[in-house]
C-alpha cells in the first residue's frame, strides 16, 4: 500500500481524517455508479455506514483501535484520488474494486457489459 495522500502527517485527529476519507469514498462510489448508469438504492449515509462497519471495523478488530484506525484511514485514502480536497471525490481503481466487493459487485458487472 502506498501513501499518496499522506494522511499520516496531519494535525487533524485520526477520527476526523477517517471521516473525511469515508465520506469521499462513499461519494466517489455513488458518482461512479451514476457514471456507469447504475441505480443505487443506498443513500450516502448508508454507504458511509457500510464502510465504517465493514472496512474500518475489520481493521479495528484485527489490529486494535489505534493501529486499526490508522490502517483504515490509510486504506480509505488510497481508495480516492489524491486531489480529494480540491476536486469532486473520484475512486481509484483500487477504490472501485474495494467498494465493489463491499457493495455486491455492481460496478464490475456494469463495466463488463459496457466494454
């Protein structure tokens, strides 16, 4: 995993950074679904909750609260393009893959039919 977004060098608490990246990933996912013509039944809040419970929860359970949150924040930062604070959130290829796994593989199926 690389750290393009340099989230480990910030004066903001890990909880705030994680929340910012969580929202950016969720918005990026919904935007990608819209781009591919997918109808998403989940709201932005529901997608964020899924990310918090599944992805962040996994790291916290596996590595403990401090290390787990740091790892989850790093993972989320890698899932969005590095210009997330100055442009609309867009998922990286890894972000699309991870969100697809979390939310039922809808993007991969759509991209396969579009090519």
